[in-house]
């Protein structure tokens, strides 16, 4: 699973308001789909998504002319630039000009207190307060702080948990996945 950072007020941004006025909610949905494609792109750090035109048409469920009308609206708002060669097999390359606003921080973030971990779990993982406020959970959070667990490592633990079939992310299950991730990293470091 790849992550995105979306503002709670994304739909209030002028670009998004204009997209919704012009294309309706399908414009908003297509924008989100494009951001999802960015999140899984091999060139996401550069803010680039390159796919065959047919894949773009399928992903955004748009006819040819409508796709380019949509892309041109985003180009005019300075959200992206794009290029498409004249050859039939040439990819459509989209360069997100504000990709850093949506991708997770590349610098690992260290939280300094159990309260910060509780807030992170509540906002990022939608954990209820009764779970994050539990004394055992608070003890785990303090342990994560003491052992310098990064948000990036916790994202990896979340991915491992969801791949393992965990339906509800809870601190105790995340801790088990976190230990496995750190153990693998130590094995690699030892050679």
C-alpha cells in the first residue's frame, strides 16, 4: 500500500472547486485517482506518472477528448504538465508540479511523546480514543518513542498488517509487525 497526504480541505481549494464546477464530482474523483496513480508510480519522488494512453483512459474512465480537456484544465491551474508523443505506442507522461504536497515526507519523522503517537494513530489510522488512551497502548507508544520508531516504519508496519489480512489496525498488532520489520532490517545490516 502506498500512502498519500490529503488535506482535509482539499475540496475547498480553488483548483478543486473549479474542477467540480466544470466536470462535477467526476472531476474530483479523477483528480483523486490521478493522485493514487502518483502514489504507486515508480517515479513518484520526481512527481511523474508515465503510462500508455489507453491505461490513462481506463484509469480515469474518460473518453479521449474528455481526458485531454481535464488534463488541460489542470495544466492551466499549474497543477501539472503533460506530454504525449505522436507515435501510437508513446506513453502519456504527467508531471505533477505539486507532488510533494501529496506524498509522505521522505525524511523520517520521529514523534517525541506518547500523546503524539496517540494523535497520529487517531488521525492517520482512525483509531478510537479509547484504544489510544488505553494504559497498555500508552506504554507501547512510550516504547516507540524510546526506540526511535519513525512514522515511515509505522507506515511499513501498516502495509505489512494489511497484506497479512488484518482488518482493524490496533497498536498491539502494529507493534508485532514493527518488530518483524526492524528484525529484517537488522538481519540485512549484519550481512
